[in-house]
C-alpha cells in the first residue's frame, strides 16, 4: 500500500523559507517519480514541482521557478521541497504524490499516476 506523509508546513512571513518533506513507504521508492502539489481555498489542485526517478530531472511550475528546489534522498525514501522567498500566493495545503516519470522527464509537468495522496501540510505565508 502506497503511503505518503507530508511534513514541514507552518506559518511564515513573506520572504521567509520553509522546507517540506514527503516520507514514502509501501512501494519501491527508487522506481517512482514524486511530485509536490498544492491546493489553495477555492482553487484547483496544481502541480508545483516534480522529480524524476529515471534521470533525476525536475520540473517547476512557472510560479515557483527560481524560488523552490526539489530533491530526493532514495536512501531515506524522502522527497524534500525547499521553499524560499515565499509569497502570500504560496499559501495552500501542500501534498505529495507519485507521478508519471515520463511526463516529468519530458519536461511536461506533474501528472499523478495513482489515487494515493498524503494528508497534506498547511503552508501559510503572511504579508
């Protein structure tokens, strides 16, 4: 059973930083691309950043490019999202999920490949 658990959210002032972590279990972590998504109140869930399993390639949404950095530690079955220069518009619940590796590796974005989601972690950026 795929299990994903997000952590690291919190309240931060604009311009601040947070580091989110996604801990995975129940599957062969090395074989899966992982993505971070977010959902703000009244808005659809959107892909923020993803990292491939096959070649380590990454994808970032335009809204976070240059501010967020995704990384993975296969030894610890974790994917981290370092978020710098946070803005109030980044306020949302952040989720991680497994995604299609070919989509990430092709630079096409983040597409979830299953219905497995963690409970999410709240990020609130005050102005």
